[in-house]
């Protein structure tokens, strides 16, 4: 028995896709940027963004006839973004503060080194507490949300549990879930990338660059969005 025939207005059809331009979004944010360049060719750039994005169409609706219930945080919402980038010539060798009196091959080896990198950190993206069954009867598996019956936030979220699964329950057959859209927030990202490089002048018009790069140099574990189905 296909329960969807009792809910859909055209029982003899499967899912009918209908696209319209009725959705909307709104974004407010604070963008800051500080940049410093020195006479020693040092460059530092720090930026921070606080923002909030709300929409009604970055996920599939559980009830296509009540789109007001889909108004919530956008899947693309990231509340905090921080970035630091730098270029720092190492103070060794010819024309630098340290070991400037070294000459010959030794000067060639220790001069001209440059350290650069990027430090990035941002909060996570919102996601939906959906259930694995089309309990509402629409036949749209993975679109129905759970019922919210408690506080879904854990004091110390981690890989063993990112949200309180006991705060949700499966709705009754033929009913839509009461949980709001995108009320959960996934893990953020923290990453440090570094680069060490040196340019060797081979001839007047030719040079050779040595570069060492390390991505996520601190080996910090960054996790994807967790499974968003409390009944899974």
C-alpha cells in the first residue's frame, strides 16, 4: 500500500517537480580587514566576518503546501569566519639583520628564504534533522523532519555524538515533523597551512625556486557534517 496516494492531490502520479521563483534570502554581515606591509617586504593580513543568512529554499521542503515553515537558516550560513595570511622573509643572510657578513656559497644558501602561510577558522554549517522514512505520506524519502521534544544541543559535542538524538522522535504516520529547518549546526573548520620557499638566481633572466609546503600542518581533525537522521 502506497500511503502517498492519500496525501498527493494526483494519486496516479509519482513525484511532480515544480520550480518557481517565490523563494527569498537575506544576509547581514560584518566584514573586517586589517592589512600591514613593512619596508622589509613583510605582509600580514587579518580578516574576520560575522554573518547570518536566512532563506527558505536551500533544502527540500517537507510540506510543499506550507513553505512558510521552511524559513530558517540557510545551508550556506557560516556565522564566523577568521583568516590570517602572512609573508615573512627570514632575517638571515645578505642585507638582513642576522648573518649579513657571510659571503660566498654560505651566503647563497642562507639568504632569500621566505616563510608564508594561511590560518583559517570558521564555524559550521546548519543542517536538517530529517528522518530516513517518508512518514508523512508524501513519498519524498529524506525530506520529512523529526519532532523536536527536547534540547538538541550537547555540552561537549564530538565524534561520538554531535547532537542530542534523544531530543527528537519520529512523527506519527501522516504527520509532518515539528522540528524547524536547519536547527542543527555542524562542526567548524580549523586549518594551518605553511610554506617555506627560496629563489636561486641561476642567470640574469632565469631563477630556480625551492618550495616546501605543509597543508593542515598541525594535523587538526576537521569533521564533515554528521549523519542528520536521528532515527538512523
